[in-house]
């Protein structure tokens, strides 16, 4: 009897915008709410993710009301003091509840992510590379790795804290692959971070704001 071949279903993807930084070099505040070309960084990122993601959330602590205008669920860290991986873990738990297979994370201060980011990062696990630089938080994580991450953070000791809390440590444990993205002539780098007032001024020039 001839076997019937069934098509492989594409993964269901959730997007998570990481907004946990303190923006100290910007004088404080929420970098995802910086305005470029009449739109916030967060709005620009969500516009690129939405066509490719079944659900999108924001990773942030503090009063979630400050992001209310964007209509996204806001996920607080469930593990304190471990940096961005706490947000990744909360995002993985949320994505599992959304019935998703993959979580794509993007920092909230990277307003120029490419429209094909999600499709290029699949299959997970993977991370973006541009201009020879690794961007560990621009990444696709299999939702099934949440138990591994929870164990990694749960077994942390003072001696291993620095290594255990690195995003790169999780990526290497999963065997994540790097995906190279081109930097267009004249910029901007698709994963340019707005870390300083000078960065913000440059980003505004790119959008002629």
C-alpha cells in the first residue's frame, strides 16, 4: 500500500520585544518608546514582526501602563537578577501558552530590523549576525528549550552566575546557528541599537526625522 505523504506544517511563531534595559546612557526612560519618523521604535519593530508572528508580547518590568498605546501583553520577569534571560524565559512560557513552537526575540531599541527577519531565522535555534557582529538577542528559540533554560538558571551559583546568565550560553547549549544579514550601503545596520544620544541622532538621520 502506498504511503500518503503529508505536508509539514510551518512552525507557529511568537514574537517578543525585549524592553528590560535601564537606558542609563540615554538618561533613563524606555528606549522602545523613542520616536523615529513619527513612530516609536516599538511600533516600527512590531510592524515588521506582525505579518510573521501569531502573537507578539513585550518583555518589561515596572508599570505596564506606559506601553498601553501599543496594545501588547507585557510580560514581567519571573526570575530576578539574571538579566535578559529572565525575559526570554517568561517569553517562552507565554509562547507555550499561545500554542507556539518558536519564540523570536528582538531588542526594543533596534528599529531597523529587516522584514524577512523571522523567515530567515527559521528553523530555530538561531541568532542574527551583521557586519561580523553577533546579535545574541535577535534570535529564534524553540519553545521546548524553556525547561533547559529554567534548569540553567535554577542551578546558578555565585561562581557560575556570570556564565549562566549569558544569552550566548543558552545559544551554545542549543547549538544555535548564526544567520548573516547584509548591511546596506550607507546603512543602517539592520540591528543597530540605540544606546546613546549620538545613536539616536544617527537613527533619526536615517529616517530623516
